[in-house]
C-alpha cells in the first residue's frame, strides 16, 4: 500500500475557511489522530478523505492515484460514526453483513425471496454470513447476532458499527469521534480494543477526536489542529514533552500546563512576576510554562522556585493536587505526592527543574528554554 498525501488542501463554507492550505502525509498502516476543539476542521478533513466532501483547492493522492478523481465507493475506506448509524429494522447480523451484500449482490439478488430462486445468491449470502460471524467473534458480539439495535447498549452498538466497517476489509478506517456517546469506563475499554484492532489488522486508521486522552493513548502520531491548520504533528510523547506552540501545550495534558507572563522592567529587561531573568532565558520570551507534574516541594539545584499561597488542595488517592495563588493573582497547579502536607492559606514554594520549563514568544511559538536557578518572586 501507499501513503496518503494531502497537499495544500483548502475548504470553505459560505466564506468561512475551514481548512487553510493544509498539508499532511498519512503513513501507510499508522494510527493517526486528528485532535482539536470543535470547529478546527478535523471532521471536514475526514469527510474529504472519505469522498463525502470535495476541497476547493489542493490535491489528495495515494501513491500515484489521484484520490479526488475517485468516487467514495472506489476509495476502499470504511467510516465509523459517533451516532453508530445502524439500521434499526435489521438484526446485528444483517447490519454487519450489509456491506458484503451491497458489494457481491445485484439489485435483483437483494430482493426478498431471491435467495430461494438462485443458488448463487444463497452461496453469496452464506459466505457473507460466515465472514460476518468471524468479525463478530473477534469483537465479542457473536452472541448478539439476532438482536436488533434497540436491544443493545451503547458499547454493543459501537462494536456492531466497528464490525460492519471491518467486514469489508478496507485499506483505510476513518473514525469520527466514535466514543463520544459512551460513559467514561466504556470509553476506556473501547480505546484499548480499537488500538488492539489496529495492531491486528495492520491497516491505516485516521481517528478524529477532541479528547486528548483518546489521542494520546491510542495513536502512533497526533495532529493537533486549530483554525483549519495543523499546529503540530508528532508522536504523543513529542506533543506532550516538546510542544511547538502554546496552544498545543495548553490543549494536551491534564491538569493544564501553567503559564506565567514575562514582562519587561523599566530598563527593558525581561522579568517574571517582577524577578529579572538573565540572558540564558530567550530574550523574546513572552510566557514561560511548566506542567503540574514537574513541580515538587523539595529544593533542588538547577531549578526555579515558584512561591505563593495555597488556595486549594485536592486529594485524588494516588496524588495530591495543589492550587497556588501568587501575589500577582496568577494561579498555578502542582501535582504532588499523596503524602504532601499542604493546607489552604499556607505559604508554599514549588521547585521546577530548569529542563521542565517551556518558553513561548508573543505569537505562541516555542523557544529554547534555559535559565539560571533564579527564584521567582511571589
């Protein structure tokens, strides 16, 4: 198979740009997630891949094939929707086998009673049923074969939708927020099942979601989108540890990353909450940031201290989450060891290693962060 290459794809609706000269290469066999808030263009991009929409400009190729010249039926892809899109009057078995019926049987062969007149029709139906049962067994829903969708739970319906997509054995799976309607425990279970399914099938998965946990836990690579553009494309580890833009840093990670403003003093020197920073900080830094898990209470060499007053303490069992209010009013969050002792109203210092700081310019672009071990003024 071949990589899918999108080159400067643009799309607008009623004068509103949804995709803005977007370029992306989807590697053959990878699990790629399009991550972003509602309206960023991720679902539109998925529809373009499926052939449900056409771009206003740009090219879409798979190897030497012009995908835009192909009809949706020629693109060899299967789509799994948020709404399941099951036929309510059909059994689970019929829902799963419908794509095979549409592919192998003509209109006359699909008419009621045709199976009794044509041995070829009976053979095709039998083969479709056998393939459908194999897929159903793979997803653990074979025992639901004779039920109607109304008799199924949300998780069972989503598995049926997955089975219906799998049975065609496509070269590309497209997932449009398939787990959004499920409860938290079921989402976690199906996340692992979808990832295992990808590893077993070895075909390309393109997954759309606004949920960072889904993106980070399942994907080979993540494309973080905003305003019809890709802010960053990389592995989950790259997206989390080395965000190239402040929007990426803010979107990925829970609790959210802490941002602290850098402002010039009267002499024009960069300061962080009134504390001058030396030349080892990027001169054009507008904001510094650190992730809550990077902070600790223990003083350490080559670290910066953030001081403030404890506003909130949240014990979660394995961890203790502390919200600190600095004198300037800025709030920062730290995730500490469960044994940490902190009470609202206490004065507290958080120590963050220099390597854990991120610096961003006024446009939100990442800068190389490096600094002296200077305490930050509360």
